[in-house]
């Protein structure tokens, strides 16, 4: 027998895609059993899975997909669907999913599928004959009219990207050297190298981009199951599937988005009765959307449920001693929403197995922040809640402002830079040990980079002030001098728990500059 | 026993380096390269023994000042100073040492794993054992403890001293 173990990863990857496709189509079928396109697509995916499992030598998977295929075949041939057929198909899908994951992890735990088989066996088969493969194959080839693709592991792309980054760093050094020689020939050739390197960089970056649909398609199923479990009626709408994001960002936000959706269904949307009483449609609405906004992608989860009750949130926060009663009375709405991110705060009255254990939203916030993004919450009592995740397009390259402090250099992500202003020592005031300065009509807190980072040196005159914005709050950072603006390649910093820094980058001269995490800097 | 030749005897290969006047060794299997000291970027607010980060051909590596790590007095970087780039549990990091001297094979039978006899100020958690080569004693360093684990320990110690 041929050793197929080397194809395991590929098998798992492809199987997951097929499962996702089945899941998507089953959801369509649930609403409209007559939808032949969805039925055929499901059938094809199941059939492919069956052949793949047979080739790889996974008999359980082969058998289960075979049973599913039989059920689907009945439907395809116009058989009368019995009550609960789609649910049964979903159940089979879960079985397949478990089997695929057990292949992925290498565990030998096999799910108990006997009851499932029994139910599947009860569906009368139209004809016991084997499904004609030829027709299926023909249909399959119709679908593959898109340009051919190859599957490349992300680590290979990462390696390529590292090389390209290195190349562009070398290029910058070359440009610096070239500028010393007044040679037209040399200038021309370096300009060409410059252009090609930039293009190469763009192309490689493009390879990492993936439509968010890849992630979003996994959610309708979860929302469906959850709404059934909680006895709620939910219309789940997905918008902007085609928006692209760095594959790594996508993988990272999976849990966060799932958590928000769970919250929306479990806590946001009311039970049908309650909704009717409130004069709303019995069916709740949850909208998951992605929009491109300049350098960012905004992924938002919106529901038309009961909204966040500010007073209740305050009360819980005071009870859990996250804020004092005095603080609670003076807080504005935005600040209150920020409390959601505090660890250990959950307003769920009853602990369900779905959510409400007090872990969650703080994890969402910290995950998004670690990716260089931010979270915004808006809510209206009785009308619903909207949670927006502002995510960077890619975590690899960002625009940054380079600043110097004494002999050291730091990069500030341009996203958070609001303005650069000149401030004299006389403009500064001190309130309770905190330096402040007047900016337009506002008074902003001021931090001195030299002081906060203990930069050695004695040229302590006040330099330009970079006004930064972090989740709608402004403050000023005093730097030594401005060195310019450039695109930098973000590399993660191994030194642990340095919340002041979002990473580091390698500059044109080969030295390392740290990237400031503006939010972490002030909270530090 | 007489039939056993040197080639058959199980040996381990170590990169030998110097700190003060003591000789240390790290398993060559964990070492990626030995680099001359380039510009090291300071990481503010990091533990004292973290010298900073360097650019290692397009990748970042954290550099540990091994003298400080072991509690010795630190010393100016000179032309003998080297950064030994090691890989431990998937992370590449550098160790700033006074000098990297040689690569040495030490028979396993000459490695003492209970370094009771060692008279060095280093906390024992950093040590894997002691290799005897002639009349030289080579202190074998446990890389796992140099970077990760003890960062916490160090912090805790500071707490206690407060």
C-alpha cells in the first residue's frame, strides 16, 4: 500500500473545506429543500469526501459519507423528505467533522455513531444501486472553471516574505550607498531594483490575503445551533464576504467573532415572546459584516436585541469592585462600554453553558489589541448592540512615524498618530504629578518618551509633541526629534510581556528599532 | 574495556566560551551560529540581563548578557566579545559572552551531572553539569533556564528583596 501519511495535512485541509461547503449548503437546504443547486453541491462535496477517505484509508469516514450520500440521493431523485432529514444530515456532518479532526490531531478516539447509523438506515433508500459516478464527475468539472490554483503552506509564504523583507532592507542600504556616488548608470539600476522589490513585496503580501468569507462561512451553522438551543429565532445575515484580510489575522479573530456572535444570540436577542411584547418582530436579526475602511477592515457584529443596559453594567462593575460607586456616577457611556473589557465582568444573569462565565469579552479585546486593532461598542437600550472590531489589513507591514530620543530611535504606528505639534516648556502645566498641555480647546495629558523609557542622555529640551489617539482618547508624547515616515515590516519581539512595544522593525541601516504600542505606553 | 577505542566512545560536542576566567560549554546541537557583536538595540523596561535585540539577517534575536544573567559584574564589549546564537524550544536568542574559544568533544563519561564540586557563583538551575577535559573544568550551561524560566524567578527574587 502506498504510504499516504505525507498527504495527511492536505487531506485535513481539503476535508475541512468540503465540510464547510456542506454546512453552507445544508443551511440553504434547511430553508428551501427544493434548491437543487445546493443539493447537488452538497452531494458532490460528500461524494468527494467519500473518495478521499477511501483513498486515505479512513473506513469510518468513508462509511458515514456513504450513508449521507444515500440520504442525499433520495432527495436528489425527488424523494419525499421526511421530518428531520436536514437535522439528521447536520448530525452526520458533525460526525464527519469529528472524524476529520481526529485525523488532524492524530487521536484515535472514535465518536460513537451507532445511533446515527440507525437513524440514517431508517431513511428509505430510493434505489440501493451505487450512485453513477460519471454524472457526478461531470458536474464536478463544471464547478472547477476558475483559474487553476495550488495549495501552499503559510510557512512557505512566510519564508518567502522574510526573504523579500530582507531583500528590501538590503535595497535600502543599496540606495543609501548609491546616493554617495553621482553615477547616472548606478542610479538607474538601483531605481529598477527598487521598483521590482516593491512590487515583489506587494505580490507576496497579496498572497497572504484571504476573503473573510472563508471564516464567515463557518458561523451560520454555529448561530443556527445556538438559536435552536436557546429557543430564539434568529435571522443571520452575513455581509462583505469578499473583503480580504491577512490569513493570519483571520485565524486569530475566529474565536473572538464566534464569541461576539454567541453573546449576540444568547444575551442580545430576546425570546420570541419578549420580542413580541416589546413590539418587535419575533425573529431577531444578527448581522455579521466586513467593510474596508482605508487601511483597516471593520468586522462588526450587530443585533437588534435588548441592548446593553448602562445602569446594570455599572451596578455589576461596582459589585465586582472594578469601579467605585463614585466613579460609576461620573462615567460617560463610552467609558462604561469600556468596562466590558475588564476581566471578570459579565452581566449574564444565569450561567448558561453557552456564555456568561465572565470570561470572554476581555479576551476579545486583548486579542484584537494584540493584532494592532481596536474595539468599539455602541448600544441602545431595547434597540440592540453593535460591536466593531477595527483590524489592520495585514499584520506584516505598517506605516510608521520614526522618532528619535537622544541616540535611540522608535517607530510610532501612523494609525494612532493624530497630529504633530510644537509645544514650549511654558505651555506645560502639572496636575497631581501629571504633565498636561493645551491642545486646541482641550487639555491633554503628556508623556515624555525619554522619561517613560529611561533613555540615557542629557539633551532634555522639549521636542515636538506627537498627539496620538487611542480608542477615542488623545494624549501627547514628547519625542526628541522627528525622523520621518516610512513603511516598516513588523516583527514580533521575543522579550515577553513588554506591553509598551508592539514589536520591532529593522531599519535601512540594519539596526533594530522598537515599535511603540501607544495604548500600552500610557497604561504602563 | 581495553578494546574500546576513542572513536567508539560516546561523546558530546560543546561550544566553549569564556566569562571572567571561567570556561563554559553549551551543546553544539542548540547553537545556530556565533556572531560578532553588531548594534544592539536596548529594550527599555526589560529585565536587567536582557542586553537588547539584534538584527540577525532579517530576523530578530533577543540578546542575554550572560555575565549579568549569572550575577557577575558586567564588562565593556570588546573585540573578543561574541554573541552565541542559540535555539531553544523554537526561539532563537543570543548570549553575549566575553569570548567564544573553541568547539570541544567531551566523552559522556567525563561529564559530571551533580556539580557539587563547582565553586562558582552561578545558581545551579543554569547548570547541566561539569565536563572534565584534562585539568580543565567546563561548566555546562542549561539553555532552557537562561532565557525563559528564570525571568520569572528573577522577578520573584526582586520582590523578596524589596
